[in-house]
C-alpha cells in the first residue's frame, strides 16, 4: 500500500470514528430530551413537554418515540397535528408502544374519522392484558361513542355554529360565557397568557381568570380585559351566571377543592369580594357549576360530594325564608349518570334543562343534553342529545341561551378554531320569505293560478317542500322557506309542468328577511287575454306629470261602476310613459300614474284587495314615439281585468 493510500485509509477511519461519536452524543442527547419531556408528560403538563419532543424531532425527524409522545401531548391543544404525529410514529415503528392503537383511535375519533377510530379501538381491545378490565370497559364505551357520533354527524340539525372570533378566543382555552340581560356585556373565562399575570399552573397552562368585553356591533366585541377588582384570585376563577338584574355574579373559585361563590356589583361598577354561596352547597368536595332560576328560588348545581366514585352529579336546592339555600336533593337518575353530569342551565323560555354530560348517548367527551320537566308526572323527561353540529366528538360544555332565547353560547374544541376550547354561538337557521310574481315571457303579463313548488333538502338530507299558487287578483305568490340552501322550483299551470328553475337562498338567522323573486315563463294567459282591456278609454297625463286630469275622473268613475257591478272582477292598473326620459325614471313615473288611479278608486269604495298596480314605463308603447301626438297617446294608464272565481271580493 503506498503512502497516499495509507493516509486516506487513516482519514476514513478517523471520519467514521467521529461520526460514531457524534451519533452517540446525539442519541444520548435525544434520550435525555425525551426523558425530560416524559417527566412533564407524566405530570400532564403537555404544553411544556412538547418542546422537548420537538427538539428531538429537529435532530431526528424519524424518532418514533418522540412522535408518539408529542402526538399524545398535542391531543390537548392541537388535535389535527396529534393525528399526523401518531400516524407517522406508527409508520416508522408500529410497535412503538402497546397503547398506540388506543391513541390512534382517540385521534381519529375527534377528527371525525369514526370508522377508522372503531377499527383502532377494536385492535386495542385485542392487545389488552387479561386483567385490564377498566381499559376494556373504556374501549367498549369509546366504540359506542364513535357509533353515536357517526349517527349524529350523518343526521345534522339545521343549525349554524359560529366562532365568537379572535377578540375573545385565543390559542388557549376559553369557556363559561355569561351574557348580560341586554345581550351587550359578556363575561367569560380564559386560560390565556394574560390570565393571572401570566403565571402558569401545575399543568403548564395559565390559571383561569374572568375576562369581560362589550358588544360594539352585531358580531363585534371590544378588546377584552381581565375583570378588575376582587373576582380573580391567584388560582382558578370562572364565570357562571349574572342574576338579580345583573347586579350579582355566580362564579367558581378553586378554594376548598372548588366552590360556588357570589359577588355583588359595587356602586362604582366594580365587583366586590366573592363570598361562599352557603354551607349546604359548598362542601370539601368539588362543586363546579350552578344556575339560579329567574325567580331566584331554585338553584341547580353540580357537585362530586355525594357520588360514590367522585363523578359530578346535578343537585337542586330551594331558597329558604331567610335567604339561604336549603339542603340539596339529587335531580334524579334520569339526568344523573355514573359519569360526569355538569353545567346545568334552566331555560324559562321553553321549560328545558340543558346540561353537559359524559354519560347518556354522548358523541365523545362532554355533550350538551336537553330535558323537559313534566309537571303532571313530576319528573324529568329522558335527556335528548342535541346532536350535530351543536355537539362534536370532543368536549362541548357551558350551553347558555341569549336573553331572548333566539340563540345560544357554548364552549367546545372544534376543528378550525383558535386552539383548545373556544366560545361559539349556536344559531338556528331561520325561514326566509320569498315572494314575487310569475310573468309571461311573451307579453310580460302577470299570470294568476300558477303553482310553484320549492323542493330542497334539510341538513340531514331529508326532503322538504313548500307550495303556493299565484293569486287571482295579482299573480302574486309568497312562501316562507328554510334558508341556507338551494331549491329546485317547479312552475306549473293547469297541472302541466312548464319549467324548473334553481333558487339559491342565502342563510338567515332572523325571521324578518324577505327575498323578491319573479319568474318568467313560456306561457300566454289566454284568460287574461279574453278579459282584455276594459271597453273604455285610457286616462292620459301631461308631460312629466301624474296628476289626474278632469276628464280622467269620468273614465275612472266608469271603472268604479264596472267593478261594483262585477264583484268577482279585480283590476290591474297599468301605468305607461313616452320615451323622453331614462328607463329608470319612466318606470317610477309610470308607477306614480298607476297609483294616482289606484288612490281614486280606493276613495270611491273599491277594496285595495281588488286592485294591483303595475308600471311598464316606456316599455309597452301604444304607438311609436315618433311625434308629439303619439307621445301623448303613450302617457296613459290602462285598466286590465283579472277575473276571480273563488268568492266575491269585499267592497
């Protein structure tokens, strides 16, 4: 071997040794980082654990162990990323952990992949140790939850869920919305970095604090701030309910394992020091949420004090003569389950108790349920899951109706939110009024007796249909149809389908929206043609005027006499113009000319129900607008008969 070859061989050996040392140091560093992350993971401080795992992945993107633990950690605040990390871990090392199938199922479930979740849960069941009965029961329940979620998501309600926005919601958890009686002042609870001066709790999240904001627009809120004064303590504090004309506030405080407190608004607008709601309510156990009815006589609250296994149940207490709260009683086994039943809210609007539960037929985590009280049988009805999209496969809690009961607030984790739990509004999609007329394409005459059928689908794909027929007196139709969808409109006359048109109806969340939609069809109304123009002269107008001439009154009196002699006849009053001004101006002028005749006929006792006004502007000249004489003939109002066959119109 020559000298150069020997030197190259020694260099290669040194390089290999250096790489081995670097790899060993890097591997040791990664193991140390994972151990540091796992210590925090074991304490459920997932946010603090993630950076350690991410540092490992920066060094080694294919480290299955780091991907696995990071994926589980992300389940608490970034569930889409959680699924990605867990699946990457599975691809690299399928046996990275015996619980991998369990966590893949959990991640798929909350990301709406229910069939895949069920498969993973079943796989996890196969990997269970014989004595692991608790996990076996949990997996069976998770499979049921996934089936529940699959069913509910496939049959959604016509409800619009809207995030309250980035002014209120943050990358941390926001919950417990409390709205004032005028719907303009919002209290809520947040674990954002602004809570408790940015001091983290044991789990790495910030302590809960109560924040406030005011409405500055229909969907706009002023910049939020922590409530000043005594409401917020160094530990967890959460808003619950404004009551007594918004002068008092129920709140949660972490004292004594969790108590319900009451604070009063001071003369200067600040909140006073919270005080315990009373010894019959607060115990050494966990009290989490409450609601006082509008009359101030009944308190619903959730507590773990009387549960054999420490789960939350809902109890009821009555106001005593001295103002204190009496001994609580369970709301009953119809509502309470062996799991957590929390966040009670009673609506006087509809006599319904809303609450959150991890029991019953939940879609996963907490779901919102509703139950009505039967005053005759003196019992609560079986709770009904409010379904999708109110509920999700994750936690949904703190359902609270607005003061007028027209919409609700709630807190939940949803894909596309700002992070962790956000506050949302729940709006029921409302009907919109669609109205208009049906005209002939041939002669632009309005056609009575036309049937319109609006066919569409509900959110759960069930068909819905609405029908109306154009009125004999005006060819006018009107239907109230569910908004937020596309309808196929079948237009028929005398039992024959003439056309089918598509109508896209925007979503509305109020009951006052009206859409005008006219239809133009290939049809000539021969009935109207036979009725023709009344056998009398039109009335004429001066240039740019709509005042009645003296001679016009005589013609109008003839119309009055004709209509009184023929009570089954209605009349279309049609205003026309010459072509001197713009089309838009002439349409308005024609309308004024028709209205002038309309008002005169009304003054003579003709019911407005028998009259309809139409403006054609310059669009239907009687003669060409080629001379001053011809233009005078076009400045007119004509009267067209619309026969009725149903019943005599009232005079």
